[in-house]
């Protein structure tokens, strides 16, 4: 207590909201020159049971509009509790809970003289509308490196996001004053070790650096190895408007706590129960789970229900009271927990048969496709197949598995993984630029790798920042009961969405997502606003066989390297024959004129595709996702992909996008090329017409064709194949490993030259 009081006496008061020096925050040190023996080895010193409390303060000034002097001035404060839950082989599990204390617009009265109440309210909501308590489970090493990609989604409120609220990573080699090194992020952060600095209590290691147009400083206690403070200031432009920011993450205190004490602490226990969802973490007692289930806090109730479903019902807890809970997530997980305990599927079948339950499809998938129901005699072979398909194992597994048995196992196929629900920020190296490029993933609180989950891919507008897209879509979609159980993926652009670097980065990200998470590949949806709506059209047309439906808000179709609204843009819309499209635009949009959306709708309607268009009268480029939430949710809930449609139309304007459902174009004479194909079940034949195609491969199985009979293929009115097509397990494995999509795996194929 004496230490904490002393710190308070010498620390600049955090409550000083408007008096920040944007060059740096002055700190109180004893007068002494920096100095430290050469070769100091720095490590975090943690032990199980440690609970550290930090104060987090974020202050921002955001220019109201171009050529206007006014700024919105925001201040947001949190108390952050960090508990070390477990340790194994120098890897630590941290349960972190962010408790928001206040979020204020500091100059509202001043702005009321120049702005409308609606403008002020929208700005306030945009910057402060996030959860009062946010939890995060992070796996770190003694260097402080984030090993499981856990992410704090409120980082998006800062443009200095590469290091905002991340655990500071120490260098892995000995340091000496003047040592400069980089921390990898979207942009490398250059850090200089300044040495040991005497302080009123002991000494601190001091680091300084630059990040995103600002200055960064981090200090560590010499004796404990703990982070004392992480702070930065900076300014930058967003859409040519000036933003100034100051951020401070500062130490308040440290103490030892038992699990029981942690679970009794309201400022920490949500994070601890969240950590308890991991299979190798401690057990949460029935009394705590019941108190969570009885809580008015929806987050606690869902966490507790998820705990019962994933870890099992704690001894002494009667779960029956929550089997008919009004919250669909609580209800589903209570039913799931009891189903797994009793092996009686009756209650889960009731959800699966109820079209009004938002988790109806999840219940059906749980009963038919979850890994819980793989026959025990097949589990070893299933694991080998998983490793081969998703793990990059080179040699095909030596299982001697028959085709019928393989197809049965593919019904359950999904990647292995032990991810917890929460927010994740992962990185790829862009194949074109070589730059580190992030993408963002939200997993529902009850995410279970043994199940399958639908996905919304949401493309951000403006400059395509993934963190902003993640938060926008999370606030407006994932919090709705109707979208409970959806995974959210927010990619980040590298230039315009349809340019080569963004395209290659997106494809690499998509491969990682399909390889890491348990996804219902028949329910992947794309959506976006403005520039993100153009991305929705671009990837929706070029990867039409991957999406169950798309939703475009204030965008238009684009073709790579082509200006918008060209004949090529219209032609590529043919690819959406089997992909439903919802388009929204304002009729007075002066930034992205509605003519592109109008032409897209007219073309799709003329083709008699599944399309809907809402043109909002009097609206400019200002239609918010919050206004469209209901429409988007209903659209996605209604649509499920048919992975083997009988009719295809496909226009290829980029050779890398050459595979469409069950047809792959191997060589083209020129671009654009086109394929139209149709299966006639009555004749057991496939009829194909092509333009500018030299060769192609037709994939088939028993879904629409009888492979025990002769199959005929007619190409451009000429029979090019007639005979028995022999399916094989190897062919199935080859296609599923290539496409990472069990529903798009085929046991047989025929290669055709289109001379």
C-alpha cells in the first residue's frame, strides 16, 4: 500500500484530460544520466497467481471535417486486471479484463454551437460504443510475445494501432544503452534501449521509439521485470482529417490471489472464466458458474453456458433451468451440455427442427457433423486425414481407406485447433509487396473446434483497414442474437481491394482461415460498405463458388485492373448465377454514383438471378451498417450454398480464378474466357459451351450423376467423352486438400481439350 501511495504521489494525474503535451508525457525521475551495464538480459518475471492492475487512458482529438478548425475531443479510461493463470515450459496464460470506467466527449457544449445533435451523437457512438467489460486470454513467453494472436478489439479506436494495448515484446538478446532494434507489426516499430534510469523506488529499464507518426516510451521495473508504463503520442491524417492521440498504460499495483479470490473479483472473474474454457486450465466450481448463469450480464451468462458445453457441467450444478432460456446462446449450450452428458439428442433435435431458432442450423450441424459423434473406431484415421488436409503433411496418409468410408469421414472434416472465443489479430507476409499485413478474426464466445460455424467476411470501406471493419461489423452484426454463432473475418487491403497486392493477400489470408478454423463452408458470406462493397462484388464474382450470398452497400462491380462500370464489369456478373446478391445504394450518392449498382441489378435481374436492390431516396454516401443490420441478417440466414449446382456460367478475366464449382479451366486462348455448363441427370451427361478456352477439367461424383453408368460430355455440340468415370479416394483427397472445402471435393475428373 505504501508503494502504491508513493507512486500516486509522483505520477502525473491521469485525470488531466485536455492538458496533454503531444510531444511526450513528462515523467518524474531522479536526476541521473541513463546508465546500465552492457549486456543486460531482460525478461518478464511472472508467477502463477500474480494479478497486476493497470490504468489505461486514451485521449483523442479528431478534426470534425476538412477545412474546419473544430475537433471532437474524447477521453476513455479503463482499469485493466492481468492475472497469470497457468505456466508450462515458460509459456504463460494470462487472463485480462478491461473494465471501462468512463468514455466522454469532453467538448460537447462547445460543439453544440456548430454541429447538430445528430452529428455529435454519431461521433460519440462511433468512438465509445463498445463493451463495458472486455476479456482476453493471451498466451505469452517470458519475452512478452503474443503466442496465440489474441487481440483487444478496442485497439481500433487508435490510429497508432500497431502497438496499442499489445503486450510489449522485449528483445531476445542482451541489451545495452543505444541498442536499436525492430518490433514486427504492420509497420516495423523502431525501438531504442536507453538504459537504466533511477526512479523514486528502485530503477527502471527505459525504451523509446517511433510508431505511426508518434513517439513511444516503455519502462520496466528492474527488480520485478514488470511493465511500469507504455505510452505514446502522435498525430496523423484519416481521409485528410487531422487526428491527435495520447495513450497511457500505467502500473497501479500487484498482488497474489488464489483462484477462488480471482473468481470472486468482479473486475477480473469474467476473464478468469474465459480462460477456464481452455482444456488445460483449472476447473471453475459450480457455485461460480451458477452465479454467472443467474447474472443480468449477458456476457457472463453466455460464458457460463459455454463453459458447461465445452468443459462439462460442474458437479453439483443442475442445468435444466436454462434449457428453455430466452437467450439462444445460453439455451443452445445448456442443451449441448446435457446432450453430451446423457447422449440423448432429443432436446437438440427440437432446436434443429425449429425454424424460428437462430441456432437451428448449428443444432443440425452439431447432430450430423460435429466431431463428438465420429465413431471411436474411425478416430485415428480421421486424425491422419486432418493432418494431411490441413496440416501440410506431404505424403498421403497410409490408411487404405475406401471411398465410402472416406466420404463418411469428410462429413465431419474440419481443422484441428484449440482456439477460444474472442478476438484475434493474425499476420501474413503479402506475396506481392513482402510487407507484414494483418487480418482480424472474431470467434463467438462459445466457439468449439468440434463444431462448424458460419462466417461473415466483412470488407472495410475507405482505405480498407481491417480493425475498423472488425469493430463496425462486430458492433452491428455479431451482437445480434440472429448472428450468434457466426465467425467474423475482417481482411485488410493493400491498396485498392481489387489490385494485385490486395488480391494475393486476401487469397493467402483465406487459405489460413480455412486451415485454422472450423467453418461451415456452405455458409460463408461476404459484405462490405463503399470500397468494401466493391471488394464484395470483386471477390463475390471471382470466388462465387465460395460464398453462399453477398451484400453490397454503396459499391459497384469492378474487374481487376479495369476502370469501373465497363462492359467487362457487367459480363463478370454472370458468375453470380448461384450466389444470391443484395444491393443497397442511395439515389443521391455523389461519391460512388448509384449507376453502377443500378446496372448490376438490371443485369442480374435480366439473367433471372437471385438479386434484391434497395435504392434509398435522398441518401448520399452516408448509409450506415446499423441501418442495414436487419436486412443483412435476414439475407444471410436464408441463404445456404449449393456446392454442386446443375448449371454454371463462368467468365474468367484472371487465370488464377479458374475454378468454379465442378469445372476448372486449365488453359485459355485469351481473356476473358467463358464456360457455360449444365448437368442433365436424365441422360447422365454434361453439356458445355466455351469461349477462348483451350482445355478444362470436369469434376464429378454421385451427387448429380450416376457414376456406375456411362457418363457423356458434350463440348460445343460435340461429344468429347463417353465412358465410365472411376472415382477414387486419392482424387477426393487431392481436391479437398487443394480447396480446403469438404463440400467441393470430388472423386473423379475428366480432362478435356477444347480444340
